[in-house]
């Protein structure tokens, strides 16, 4: 694989930007550095060339970066474009109308394929239907959807008419949904009657109705419902509620796009903090779509015959950038999956890769670790039992991947031939920030390696001063980039305080993560959230380092580490551990806890030994597979959980994890 040198070969969907000739295409570290130097030499000019040659602009932009109201940066001012046009019309005009855009596999295993031409028609018909209901530019539309083609169509249709969408993950409670509807001021909600997960029918429309009754009833004019299961018990309010297929019926297959300003809000996506009200992260159309497109090319080296599969949910930023927009903007073929990785068994991912001949697979470390344990318990679900030769590139997303899981992923899924792109980024960044480039970057398990060209990442201390390589600190970005967060919806002061704090000078983007750069390679390793950096007797340690150590033990499948207040040491380390075998109890648990504490002592040092170890059958995770560390911190303090746990896949595990060994 020659990585980004593939940008100019014949099987590319779109050629590399003319700003970089074939000679300068990235297939080596020397060429990577040359591309970074292009940004150093002409920051605005390089972004301008990329924007002009990557996207279609109805009206050309004049100003590349407007810093006059920093940190409320503006990109590509005066230019107009449309995200839906760039993801469908532009692809069709490139001669790819009959190419498969989406391969959808349902929870039960039913498969549906649609071409770019079919996707375009569905988007146009639904967009026209939305317009007929009075939805237009500047309106906000909340989506509370299951994973489906219809979910992608709804997002694209909103973009087509200039409506700003806000997708809420289908596992959130009615109260959480109501808060988001009210905060963003949505006049329309798009949902489904029910969703299917693990063979079970789970309500969606009923939760929407509950959310409206809680306080959103007065602002929502339309509720549009995708008939997923056809359940006869779904409530319907005449005049307000509409079936999605009825909204699209009899509408034209053509829909003129709303040409919006580059800074027009494409979407608002809410992120939950450990405390306080959820933050509505605002992303702008032009800059966001540019980076989603470029990172699809650069990070994933996407080619004409690839089958790309990102396992995320559209309710999260990964599903936005690498399902709803990125793959479509480059004319790729992708998998959209409704179900769970463990249903009907833990071999589901590997079976799908084999059947659909997936070549690029992008998933979360949490999913990898859970499937490691599952394959140990049931060897029939081990990847070695499936034909995975179609794979040529693997990816990791969501949290730092520990070296042990990285090695298992590389060996057992990738057959030791597939590079792993360990991508660091956030809801707020819109796309990848620090990641290896396949074929160009030498890989180090557990390290996200180097920033992408144009991303000026650095590590500083609490005052904003640069830290030398080899010493940990706070991860920041020194210059703005096109896909960055523009604001927090209705809360500009919180935006400035959260992301451009005065303590760091007010001009550095605060990622909220601790990191360290290798003294020799200058590679970045994320050590955990700043609030997950423990201070034990004056020693600062990232929770990720301790977690990686625990998971490196041959008996450990998963581990999560948090801190709790301690009168003697300031903070004490609490480790939640899932073993590959059965959960130990009594004397066996005490013996295993001592063994693991001694292991950490040996691998890291006595200061890193957990003061408490708690064993569980699994860890509390959202339905998308993310460990709910904020709940673990509450348990570690011995406090009662009063926060919303409706997104947990396994709420019963919280009781089990209350007890220390």
C-alpha cells in the first residue's frame, strides 16, 4: 500500500488537489513533512487550493480565514455551497450514479443496496416533502433515528434545503431528548416507530411523544415517522404526525439545493459532559465538509473499489463524518449496520466483513476488547474462523487504543498485513486531527502518531507554554482549521471558556486531553482526559497508562481506571476490571486483585498500584460501546448515581461494581 501516493492512481474516485503534484503525494515521511511545510509556508493559500479543488462552490469564496472576531473564526466567507449537492449530484456528474452508495444490513441480516442515483432521488423527494411542510433554511430539525438508510436520507435532505439538523442518539431518554429539542428550538422531529437491536423491538416514537409532553410540545409542529417495524401500537396524532413515506410520496425526484453560505450551520450535535447542561456543538457547512472529504482520502486512502465500514451510530460525530457525509462526498461504497456486534453471536462483525468483502474497517477499541473476550469464551466467534482477506486497512476511533488490543486487532483481524489508523479527534474537531497515514507513517501500538497536515497540534503546560518532547502536558491546537467547532448553540461565553480559556492566553484551542510526545519520534500519545489525569502523592498519571497495563495482563479482557478523593494521597486509583474468565468472588477475588496490583507495580511502579480493584462481568457502556467513566467516578466515591443512565446497554452492572475487593 502506498497510502496517499494513491491519490493520483487510476482507480481514485477523484484526483488529488492540484496543489500537490504526484511527485509530492504522501507515501513517505519525507513527503508528509513537505506537505506540512506547504501549510507553514502559505497557510491560507494551501487551504484555499484544497477547498476549491475538493468541493463544488456555487459562488466562489474570497476570504479564506476571517480572524476578526476570534475565537469565533469564519472560513471561506462569501462562498456558497451545499453539502447534499456535494454528496450526490457531484458524484453522479462524475459518472458514478449507478455505483452502490450504501449497503444496509438490518439487525436480522436483511441486506438492501442503493446506488447514488437512488440515494439522490430519495433525498430529493424527502427534501421536497419537508419543504411542503414548511421546513426551510435556518429551521432546526431533530432526528431521533435508528441506523438506517432513512436516517442518512433525512440528514442529507435537511442539508439540501438549508435546515440545520441535530441528531440525537436513539438510546437517549425522553428527558434528554426534550432538553435537546428545546435548546436547539426544533420545529420538526424525524423518528421511527421502533428500532431493532439484538432481535428486540425498542420504542422511538413513544419516547418522542413523552419528550413532547415533558416540555417540547409547544415548539414542535411536525413529527415525521419512518415505519421500521410496522407496530400497530405506535401512537399517532393527526395533523402533527406524518409517515415518512407519505411525506415523500408524489414529490418530484428533483430538488434544487439551497445554496448556503459556507458558515451556515450544517448541524448542531450535543455532547454530554460529566456535569452541567449538554453542549450543542455547531459545525459550519463548508469547512466541515471539506475536512470530512479530505480525511476520507488521506486517512483511509479510499479507492474506487473499496467497501468502507464505519461501525458508529449516526447519533455521534463519527457517524456524521464517516457515514453521513465523508464517504458519500468521495463517492465511496459503505456499509450501514443496524444491529449489535454480538447478535446473533460475537462473530457478526467478522461474518459481515467476509460476506460484503469489506476492505476498510473502522471501529472502537471498546468493541475490539469486548470481542476479544467473547472469542476467548466462544472460540467459534474468533476472527480466525472467517475469511478476512478483503481487508487492507483497519481503523480505531473513540478513545485511545491500548497496545494489547492494538496487537490483537492487527494480528487476528488484519492478518498482520493491514495498517491500523489510530485516529484522535473529537465532536468539536469535526474530523481526524492526529493519525497515522497508511503507507507513510511507521506505526507504534497505542500512539496516534502525528498531526495531519494543516493541524498545528502542540503540548503545553497550564500557562500555555510549550512542553519539551518526553514530558506530558495539555493538548492544544495553535491555529484554527476549517472543520473546527464554531460555537456552542446559544452559549458563546461557554464556548470561549471551554475551548479558548484565558488561562492559556485565549488563542489556543483546548482539546481537554492530556498527551505526551515521544522524545525521539515526536509521536503523540493521548494519556486521557485532563480530568482523568490522576495526581497521586504529587505524581501525575494518565488513566490510559494504567488501563493499558492492566489489559496487558493475560487474564484481563477490559479495564477502566478512575480516581477518587483520598485524604492521604490526594487521589486514589480505582480500577474496574473484567477478566477473560468468570468473575471471581471471595478469597479468589482477593487473590486476583493482589496479583493485578503487583502486576501494575512491576510494569509501572508502586505509585500506580490501584488502591481498589472491582471486578465485573462487564463495564457500563452506552449502546454505541462507549464506557461511561463518569458513572464509574460516582461509584468510586461511594455516591448514589442520580445522572441519566438511559443510554446504558447494561444498567444492571452498576450494582455489581459498587463493591470493592
